C-alpha cells in the first residue's frame, strides 16, 4: 500500500482491524453477488440476447429489437411483468417523475409513507420551489406520514391515515440526505402488508434508487406495483452513460411509456442511437458492481467505527442500499473526507471539491467523485449538504480494492487536520 500512497500507520492499522471485523459480512455479500449475477445471465438468455441487439436505431426507432430485449432483461431480473429502460431518462428523479405523472391524474391523492422525499423530487411534487408543471400544479394531492423519532416507518400512522380515497402509496427506499435507516426488502414487504390491510387496490410505488441487486429478493416480489431508478447508479454497472428504468405491473408500465413518449405510441417509439451495447453491458456487470460498492460501504463502516465515529448502518447490519452514512461532526471534517475521496480517484484526482449551490437543493452541497460518467453514484463518490449533523453520504466503487483505498485516504485526510 505504501509503495504508491503515503497513508499513516494509524490508518493502516485501523484498516486491518476493520477487515477482521467485517470479514463475515463480506462473505455474505459474495453469496448475494453470485446469486444475482447468475440471475442476470439467465435474464440475458431468456431474452435471447445476441450481438445484433447491440445495433442502435435512428429516427422513430420502430422495430428496435435491442430496445425490446433490454426491457425483457430488466423485467426478468427485477421480477417485473414489464420494464421501460431508456437512455432518455436524464436521472432517477426524471424516471420517478415520469412514473408519477404516468399513473396519477388530477385530483388523485398520493400518500408518501416514508416522510419527506429526497430533495430533487420535492420540486417535482410541488413541495418546494413552486415550479410550473409540478404534480401540485396539475391538481394532484400530496400527503405524507412522518417517520417515528428513530427514523423507522410508523405503521400505526399509515393505518390511521390511509383510506380508499388514495390512488397511490409512495415509498422511498433509500435515506436520501437524512439519517433514517434505509429500507430492506423485508421492511418494504411489511409496509405493503400494512397498506393492503387498509386499501387492497391502491398503487404502491417505490423509489428503488441505490437498492438494486443488494439483496436476493426483489421489491416487486414483495408486493410493490411499480418502481423506478437510475442507470448511473446500481443497474448501469458503471458502464451505462445515462438513463433510467421503470418496472412493475404491465398496465402501469404502459401508462408510464405513454407519458415518456406519446399516448398510443408508448414503448414502440424511441431510437437507441449508439448506446444499446453500453446499456446491455452495464446491466451484465450490475450485480457485481453493486456488491463491490456494498463491500466498500461495509469496510467504511467498520473503519470509521474503529476510528471512533458514529456510522449508519453498522458494519454487521443488514443493508438495503449501497450508501454509508458517517457522522463527521464538523464542516471541516466533512470537507476533508470529500477531498480524500476525490484525491483517491482515477479520474480528476487533482481536483479539490468545495461546497457550492446546486439545482434542487436548499443548502450548499459538496460532492466528490472521480467518475468516468459524470454524476455516477455507482462509482466511488461522497456528498453531503453543508448542514448539521455534518454527516457524509458515501456510495459506490466499481471494485472493492479501489473503494477500500479511497476510504483509507479519506480517513487519513481527516487525521492530517486533527
């Protein structure tokens, strides 16, 4: 290690202790990794993927065999009736917004049961910013159930609030910029059971960003009707250059496709240009890449536990996504952590990140990512708003060894400024 990077003996010793602490958990992740990789290969085989599917189309994209086969791959591996996988989705928030507008109509009511949604979705709903074209602007009624004081879902409050007047129940799996626990598939299944006991017909939609291929069981097999995510997170494998997906019940996916293109044309239109091969290759690598990121998160949790910091999740806890929360306590340590991650990157290692304003966020945000794809969250990155409790949200790493190095350099960077 010291042959290439000048890391202090304190951090090297702490990392050795951390590896001993998390060894059993890393072995568990290997099992999940192998299972989902085999499932992905089976998905490719079931869809009959061939080299001819990698050829892109132009114009309207009629008869695009690769586009249709990619939808089948995602549908199989996510346990969905159908899927809509497109590079046209510019972000996970865009895919979620298309799904919301695809399913909801004026005067419909939606109930978010995981507290306030992630920052960038609030403007789409109409909770912040008063932007033209939000759900609120179209007369869609939004309500939410707050989380308990410990950050867990309040099932009693869901039962007390929900009735037959609601069209959709919305669940955010990941914590976003909050300190509440991420939802596992078991957690999601419990929410589904609570909801179905009150309203068996309501559409249950999930923001699945950061949660793909982290467990063997899929949320759609746990009773979720519709979910969406980004291809520059887990399901793109670090290779997809952009894009997103929507998956779930076939009738709901069809409605979403009408929102993405036009009513009546839906999934039948959409040229794929020259990105199809990258989307297939990214999907193929996704189960492996997601679990390499998961291992990196577990190691980071163990290392910063050894160094005396509060972390969430703990290194030995069950996880629902690739994100690791580390409570650093001061803005200075938060910035130093991000500097360390940036300087550990293969790309833009010479850049020093600093907090700045970003669209969709109320506070200044600092982001570190030496990524091959700009904004990719499956590659090693760390970010946070500059606000209390001055925690950092770390995610990604296409391979564990690079991720481990980045975490060690981030810890070392903090130690230099004690």
